[in-house]
């Protein structure tokens, strides 16, 4: 065990367990192997450590207290899809059987932000970006292969040469200062309320706080299957916005919307990450299927999904509140700024401004909502911290 402790040095990989966990797991498996080899010669209290645990059928039950006189109102009923989901029978995008001749796609991503692409060594890839790099993890091309494993491995071998690499803007304060120098307007809306009577504050409390980004952590990553048909294309996409995906796919391959048959059976989690962020994967998949005239499947692995897709908006908030001797807020001046990423497409600070009042009386308030652009992937809606 001491030798294994000294020699085993797991590499750090965000998509796998921690280095401590993997080292402990290796030691545990070695210990289990030794116990299983020694068998009955091991002391009785330790023998179970070398045996595989057998689990019989499992079951569960939930009960809810409710007044049966009010049924069917408040009557507990099973979720419609509960049985097929719990049993593993529910079909998600990547459970759909492959079509004959199906190809698998894997994205090629940038490794830097705020740079220019000098060259890309990938003659067989479908290239989407030829010059300006907006953020690290930006999809610049798509590799197609006969298997997903080959596509993923081939995507790693594409070499991108960058030039004019500049320091990326990653902080909201830095972004706001840069926008001010350029004369750009970052304010979305200013809301004011009338003060209440003659109330005056005797103290002022001011400060700022930040809320960072958060990955949506859905069990199903961005996934899409596109199958060319004689009168258009069948698109199986994990999306929360089917009509937008239909429109984007139709535009990408140059056909009317009604040529695209979009099928969404269910999602393996969305939380907002599949409202607009399902469109790039679907568009790339459709273009690949259209160009090759073969079915194409793209299912992002967890690492690519986290690098390529934006997360919940980070927020930067300032406040200056006037309070009276009883602690009542009699005036508030504040700002709410969200980090939209490199485009302002899904800026949400104006919605946060609406929610800021919460349960307080908003007398004498002045709240400004704004957005900051950084050299990161465009962030998006998030229903709540999962």
C-alpha cells in the first residue's frame, strides 16, 4: 500500500473524480483483490471486503397526507413518465438507434480568447470560423467520422495557429471601464420610484457583491441527430425552444422552415441551457448532414459541453441604501450588471432588476440595470442553482 501511495500520481482532469478519490479508489481495489486471493485465511471480520456485494431487487414508496374529501384536487398522482424514467426505458436523443450510414460529429474548439486564427490544419473538417476568436472554447469546426470515438480523437489532433493574441477581458469591472473609454453605452434601463413623504435617512450603507457563473449540470449534454429525407430533414434535438431550432436549421441549410421535421420527445435536463444554446449544435449537425447527405449525430461529451456552452450569468451589484434610526430603508441607489459573455443576446439584468424589490417597499429607489461584454462564451438563462 505504501508503494502504491508513493507511485500513483493521478492527473488532474475536471471531467473525472478528484485525484485524492482516484488514488484512494485504486488502493481500495488493490486491498479488495488481496483479500479475495487470501480467501478463508483472512480473519472473518475482514472477509466481506474481498467479496462482491450482491443487491437484490429494490423498491421504494412515497406517501402523502392529503384530505381525500378534496380529491381530485390535491390528490397525489405519479408523474406521467415516472415509470419509464425510473426503469430506464425512457428514450433520450442518444438512445435513438443509429441510421444506416450514420456519421458522428465532434467539435474543434479554440484554446485562447481574443486572438486571430492564422491557420487551421484540418483539411477534412467543416470549418465555421476563419479569423476572429471570441473566446476560449469557441467552436471553429466539426470533424465527422464513422464512430464517435474516432471523431473525438480526430478533433484533438487538429492544430490551430493563432496570431495577435491579446489579453482577454474576463472581469466585469474591466469590461465596464473599457466600454466607458470607447463611449459605449452599457446601461439597459433605469427605474426610479417616488420617495415616501418626509422620511429621511440617518445612516448610509453601501457596498458591492458578486455572484459567479454556474454550469447547468444537466445529465444530458447538448445532443442532436439530423437525418436527410427526400423532402427535407428530420431533426431530433434536445431543446427547450423547438420552433427556434427549426428556424435556425432551415436557415443554415437554405430551405423553408416547413422542410424541417423537428422531434423533441423529452430532455435529460435543461434548466435554461437548452433554450438558445441547443441551436449551434443543431445547426452544425444539420449542415454536416446536408453536405454529406448522410445522417449525423452530435452528442457533446461533458468536457466539450462545459468549454463550449455558456453558463449562468455572473452578476456584479452595487448598492447605497439610506436607513432611518429604526432600520427602515428610505432610499436606495443601486446597479445590477450581468456578464453576458462576448455577445449581449441573452442579457438578464433587466429581469433581475424587477426581482430586486423582493418583499420591500421600494420608496425612493433608483436601480440601473446593465451588461458587460467579456471574452467568454455567451452566458444564458438558468432556472435556478441545480
